[in-house]
C-alpha cells in the first residue's frame, strides 16, 4: 500500500510516519513545505491512501490561514482528480472549525471542500476534528500549552498561567496515531459524518501544571507518579521527552559505611520502595524483623545466603542466592532475617519494600537470626 502523508515533518506527521515504519508500511510518500511541488503529482498518481495533516496554525498574516488550510487542500484534491484517483483521504481538522475566527473558518472551509469532493467523486473521506494534541516532538512556544509548559519546566524556565481553571480537552499523540492507522485499515471510529479519537482526556489546566511540577520534584523525592492513571502516565512520558539532553541523569544519595552501601532508588505512594544494597565480602546485614512491612530480595551480583527465624522459634531457615540464578526471596513479617555475602566480591541486592521508609514509623526491630 502506497501512503501519502502531507505535513510529514509536523508533530502528528512525524509520530505517524514513525509508527507506520514500525508496522512495516514501507511505501510512504512524505510531503512537506520543503518538498518539491512537482512530487505531488507523482504521489497523487499512485497513492492508495492520503493522510492530509498539512496546515497552518500561526501564520504571520491572517490570510495565510485560508491559503494553507483551504488552498493546499484544494490543490491536493485537484491533483487527485487529475489522475482520477479516488483513494480514501483523511483530513486533520480542529474543534475550532465551529468557531468564528480566521483559523476556525479556514478549517471549516477545508472540511466543506473535502465533503464536496467526496460527493463529486465517490471517494471515501475521513474528517477528524482534533482537540489539543500532546506528546513527544510537539513544538513548544507554538500552539500547545502542554508542550510549552513541559519544555519550560524541564528547562527551569518560568511559565505563565492566565486562568488555571480553564478546562482542557486533550488527546495523546499515540492514541491519535493508533486511530489514524485504524482508519488506514478501514476501522475508523466514526460519529455521524466525522471521525474521532476514542480516548479524550478532560482536565483542568491548573491540574496539568501541578502534575508537571510534581514530575520535576520527583527526582529529589526519588518518586514516580501514579502510572495507574492514564493521563498522568501519558503526561509524564511527554514531560520526559522535553528534558535537556545534558540532564537525562540525576544522582541518588548513597548511605555508605564499612559494610557497603544502601541507596533508595524509587519511592511510590502505593507500590512501595525499591533500593539497592551493596554488601562487602563477609558482611552480614539485617538481623531485624517487621510487624507489617514485607520485602523482596533479588541478588543480581555476587553470592550469599539469606537466613530467617520466626521470632518465637529456634529454627533457622537458609536460602542460598547468587547472580547465576535470578531468584526472588520474599521476606515475610514476623521473621527476623539477615543477608550475608559469601563471595570474594561485592554482592548487589535489589530490595523492594511494600511501603516507603518512614523514619517516624520504621516498623523495624533488632533481633539476631542466629542466637548465641
């Protein structure tokens, strides 16, 4: 299948083409402002599906709205007519098409032109009135508040919020791309004469800003957002895509002594905490138990033994662990436990606890596993 994508270097275009490539669509014609106009004829002559994503958002002159959003659409459709090519055409429109402003009027004109083209030729047309689209590769300081806020907060730059109570209707770029590929394959989400992206997030602008600021602080707090919330998950991915290239990494506080080190890696409000424990050769750590706190130990480098004793019993249980076998050991409440490095090198253990450490309520009680 031969696919034409206009606006190929734009936000939606780049994401769409990347995913089309991932899904092994190989015959993709990319058309953008820098493409030689003569190529439009070649493409329209042989194309099997058109994604018409080209458009004008912020021109220098208002007249450019109509030229870009109506004029080029007319040129595209006339070229398809020239070669009697009635392949399906998808149009990227906007929810502003119902508004009485230059941009909205130009988008509405493009829609009307496409519907007339369908009536005249019998070609299948799919018109999408997108709300605000957010995600990676969206240009900041252009036409997306989310992109601008992500960029500025990630770069330690100020943001301006005129009205935090504004309600935003947002669609995520991956959801847009999935819907467009569904349309390519004949499975579009149609509502009357228009098509829609099924997943729309309705959220207050102030909440978006609060989330973005929390993402920035999460490095210092060693936390991760609530990924069970679909919008938070998508916004966090978007925010990370705007990090400066020299700030992808951040340091963790290592608690170091003669026994090795202990470093908190990730804390969550509802999924516990992950830490990295390094034990020197011959060192035993632990010898404590918990009422409610429970843990999982995974030795990823070196070898050792994890010992348990139920606090009301004399019986000692041993589990030998090492890097040659990825084995998770659960640490139940009510059992005092320790871990000893039996090797000649540092032993590295990934430790998960069901709750983040609270110094005011550590739920940790010293008691040797092996009684003297």
